C-alpha cells in the first residue's frame, strides 16, 4: 500500500500528540491494572484509607461528625442516628436525637428525642455494659433542649414550657429555675477515630479505591469517558506503531 509523504507526516504527528495527551491516563490504567492483578502482594485488601476527603467522597462519616453529648465523665457519643455509651452501641433511632444524659446514681442513660424520652437502665459489671431495662415516655409537645440545674436535676425545654424529670416522670417547673442547657461539642480526634472504626470500620478499602481509579468511577462519568478514550487511543498507538514499523522495513528494502 503506497501512502504519500504528507499522509505519513500527518499520521506521525497524530500518533505523537495522541500518545502525549493520553499518556497520563494510559499510565493510570497500567499501574492500577498491575495493582489489581496482584491485590494480595500489594496489600490492597488489608489497607484502609480514612482521610476526611476519602470518607466524605464515599458518603462515610468523618471525625467532624462524631458529636459528644456527655455532661459528665462518661462518654456519650452521637453518630448520625446512633447513640454510643462508653464505646458500646445503645440504640439506633428514626427520630431526631436532641440530647442524652447519664445518671450515676440510677445507672440510667436518658436519650431525648423530639417527641419522647427513653430511659435505658444499664448494668455495669466487669467492664461490660448491658441494657437491663428500657422505659419510654411520650411527650405532648416538641422537645427543643435539655439541661440541668445547679442541683443536677434534669430539665427539658419544649415549645410550650420547662419541665424537670423525677422518677421517670415530668413535672412542670413553676419556680423558673436557672438551667444550664447542654451543648453539642466535637469530640477529640483520637476518640472520634476510635468511634468511627466501631461504627463504620477502619475506612475505605484500598482495593475499592484502586478499582474505581481503574474504571474511572471515583470521579464520575467524565473520568470513565476519558479512560475509555485512553483505551481506544492505546489501540490506535499500537496499530500505528505496527504500521510505521512495516513501512520502515519496506523503505529499507
């Protein structure tokens, strides 16, 4: 097949620029492909990434999502709709969690939801935590905030009035007691990381990240499209290299 010098020049330039433009994506496909061929050797299944960016990318919680609800020396942690007490999952809730409080004298963990209050009587023996009993109290008004008085009496604020809790019953506050309302705070990062590991594992497996880098899903359909073009360009580069090699041999003859 006879090809003009002008066509050859055009093909060589096209070969050159296609290779240059897609080289980084071809490199990405090659490296990730090698990693996926030998996942055990490269430790992909045993390595987890827990950076805030990666966790957010995969719709997982990060350290900023670990909320401290405790008002004493016991850890009460809120993670999405789950309450943890001293690293033990107490319960998951469908309603919004307003606050929580632990009562040392009665070993009661009180969880305050928008429309009800739940009392968990805990058993603390041999460093283990057991739920011995659960009592629920429905509210006629929407609960807004929770706090305590100077005498450590628990108060709640609804959209109508203030009440205090005594013997798992509500009594209206007629004296306008001074109340220290509870605030949500962020947890120490080391503590937050330990709760995240309990709640959702060590992080995102490296194998999943490499797989999604290889198929382009990690950055959406745009990268997938670019990698498809890169694969097609690689086919073109192979064919054009083979073509140039044949023509060089013919020219030598």
